[in-house]
C-alpha cells in the first residue's frame, strides 16, 4: 500500500515541481559533462602515449552528510531537512556503517508535498523513499573514473549524489556541484599539463631545428665533396682511357715484334742450313782435290801441273770449310740470341696482354666508380634539399607552437 501511494504522489507532484527544480540543475549537470568531455579531448592532445598523472583526489571534494538507519520514520527525516536547509541529501546505512541507500532532499520533499502525505508517510520507514541502488565508489577511485561513472547515469539518478566509501564503509558524499568543482580542477590540471607539453614540444622543436640545420649543412658539404669526387673520377677515367690506349698500342707493337723475331729465327735457320751445305761442298771439294793429287802423282811428269792445281783447290776447300764452320758457329750464337730474344718477346707479349686486361678491368671498375660517384652526388643533393625542406617545416611548426604558447 505504501509503494502504491508513493507512485500516486510522484505522478501528481512531479508535474508541479520537476520542471522548475530540475531545469536549473540540468544546465549545471550538462555543463559539468561538457567540462569532462573537454578534459578528455585535451588530455588526448597532451601527448600521444603519455599518461597524465593527476593530483586531484575525490576525498578532498567530498562533504559529510548525516547518516540514518533504514527504520528511521519520515517525520524525523523531514525535521532534520527543515533544520538544515543547505543539506542536499542523507545517507541510509546499516549498523556497520555500510551504505544501503541515498535520500535526495528535493525528491523526498516532492514525495512529502502531497495533500495526504503527512497522514500516509510520516510514520513510514525512510528506506521506502531512499534510492536503494545509489552510485557507490571507493574513496581512492581516480577522479576521472568517478566523473565517468557519474555522468554515465540515466534518468533522475543522474542528479543524485555519489557515495564515497573507505573499505566499504561510508566516508562522504559528492554532489553534482562537488563533481563540477572536481571536473574544473581536473580541467585546470589538464590545461597546465597541456601548456607544459607545448613548452616542452617547443623546446624539443628548437633542438630539432638546430639539428636539422646541422644536417642540412653536413649534407651540403657532402654534396660538394661528392661533386668534387665525381669530377676527379671523370678526370681519372679519362687518364685511364689514355693509359689503356697506350697499352693497346704497346701490345700491338710487342706482338708485331714477336712475329718479326719468329720470321728472323726462321731466316737464321735457313742461313744455317746454307752454311751447312757450303761446309759439305767444301768437304767434297777437298776429297776431289785429294783424288786429283793422287791421279797426278800416278801420271808422273805429265801430271805435275795438274797436281799443283789440285793442291790449290784442296787449300781453297780447307779454307772454305774453316770459314763455313766459323759462319756456323757465328750463326749458332746469333740463333741462340735470337731465340732468347724471341722468348723474351713472347713473355713480354704475355705480360703486356695481362697488363692490358688489368687496365681494361680497371677501366670497368673506374666506370662503376664514376657511376657510383654520380649516383651518390645525386642522392646527396636530394638529401640536402630534403633536409632544407624539413628544416623549413620545423621552423613553421616552431612558429605555430610559439603562437600557441603566447595564446595559452
């Protein structure tokens, strides 16, 4: 019966009082919600990945309100509210001081404002009119989390106070005004943290600007040095091309000399063969002269003149043989020297061919070096331009941060 009567009175009295009382508080509550939302947004901008440590504690904002038992009659509670006009609510606790419910002043007075409320409810236990599922949090709960929980409530409970406990026992109450004040304090800390982050970012950007200037200067020097190295590489390759051309000509001359020495050796062999042939002819002439002398001796007086001729022919044959032997010895020595020279020429050609191949390989390596120097010069130039652009953008960011610092 009591609950049915309460429902009837709520339907009649809410229409008269709710529009006037709740409308003023609603604006304050939603402003508190907007403050909390702004705090979240600004906190998110303070620094990616950084966790803001706040010094705001909910206990420092809570207030003490009277505590009553669940069986206290409504008349006694009405008298207490009338004696303390500033009292926003009363907490209902059991004997162990554990919160059971919350009785908000405005809602209680709306219940008691009916024509028959005094007769019906003054002796009824107050627990019937209390919010039996109030928002209860431990006192060490972070302030931001408390605001999230309070602003997440719906319906008429959105305007209720928040009960703080200490190890489950009643500690104090946070009204909407207290939550708003706590939110403003959080907002102030967030603003200070944001300003500190902006100043820190500005200082870091200044350091980055100096570093980018050093990088740009270093890139410029590297570009100039690589440009000079590229020019020297091109000049060196031109010199190497000249050396390669000289080696090519020398190699061709050495190969020509090798061929000439081979031909000379062949001719010397032919001359040696002719000398051998002359020596054999001299031997035959000597044999013929000796036979002629023998025949002249057999002829006696008639062959004396022929014997003289045969003797002279024999002397001439001996001289011819001696000369041919000397020629053969000389040709042998010359042939030996020619063979050594030919072997040296062949070895020289081989060495020149290897040297020419090394020069060709060095030319290819130098060509790669020139190409690498050219690419390095281009990349160094690009790095210099990129570092200049980065330095310019850093200066723009620094100017914006300085402007933001001056505004804050």
